[in-house]
C-alpha cells in the first residue's frame, strides 16, 4: 500500500492518491422517497476499480492499519469535496475482524472529522464481515462506537442469511443487501423470490435496508415495489472522486 500521506493528505488540488492509482471515491445512497441523499459511501478505488485486491492480501495487523488510514482519508477527502456543508452522512467501510480496540480504531477519523467541523453523528461506520467476530466482540464494537457518536451499519447478511440474527439483536443503523444479490432480480425469477423473502424478514426485524447494485430502471422499480427505502448503484449514481455526486433518481412520491 502507499505511504500514509498518499492516502490521507490532499495536496495542491490533486485527486486522492494521484500518481499511485489509488483514490477515495464517493457513491450516493439515496432515499427512494424524494430521491434525497441519505449518505455518501467512501470507496477505495485502484485505477477506477474497487481496490479489494489490495486489501485481500494484507495480514490482520496490516488491515487494521489500512482500515484506520482509509477512514481518515475518507473524512479528509469528503471534507475537501464540501461534505461539511452538504446533507446526509458519510458511510465509511471497516473490516470487523480487523478491529482490535474499538475506540482506538476510529479515534483518528473522529479527530479528523472534528478538525473539519463534522460532528461524529454524521459518520456511519459500515462493518464488513461482522459475522466473522463473536457476539460479545460485536456488542463491544456497537457499544463503543455509539457511545463515541457515530452509528454502525452492517454490510450484507452472509451466506444463507447467517447475519440476520446479529442484525435483529444489535439493530444497526442500516443493513446493506449486496450488489450481486440485487442486480439480477429483474431478470431472474428465482433470485427475485429469494430477495423478496429476505427483505420481508429484514423488515419484520425493523431493519433499515439499503439495496446496493441497483444498476437499471427495472431493478430500481422492483426494489421500490418491495418497500426498500434506500438504494445505491449505477442507476442512482456512480462513484466519483473529488466530488460528492447527487443521485440521478427522479423524485418519487
């Protein structure tokens, strides 16, 4: 991975990670009702594509360090793009297994947000692979994060809906349905039935749902018909570097 400065400090108006191929981009998460911004999700991109390969090869200790640095970078680049005066929240992905001390893990991002006049309550830390840690570890993360001000969201529900029990128990700010599950529902009858059933179960738990992978009008209309309140994907708005893109959705009653 690049040096700390290349990930964290914007210089002379250059794009994030300029010269390295690594950048922090922002993708809108929009409310279906009215098309308003709910949050901007920070994403690490390598040459315009998700930088998952960069992270997959890291050790747990390296991932812990990179997680924290990327969170700081997300706050700084969002602030540079005008986030402090915009609406919505800033969603920052974190790897749950990489979190050691929860407070120590997010303090750098919280301090950076404070420097830019961004209150902690506008930050959403989205936990990936939250099913890979124990219930007591997750409870500690939820307690500490919420005590410090930001809220916690969960990414995905895992194979065979394994995360639903955690979702119901810990009541995160939101739960994301993965893009690979959502994007084919307009063309696959079996996938549509499975997603509809999953959404009903999530709704019965009182969860706020984000459908990622909404990449076409048919997918958007199907998700809308299921009563999902929040959407993300190419049909809503592509990730952008150096700016906070507005959602492309038409206003919906």
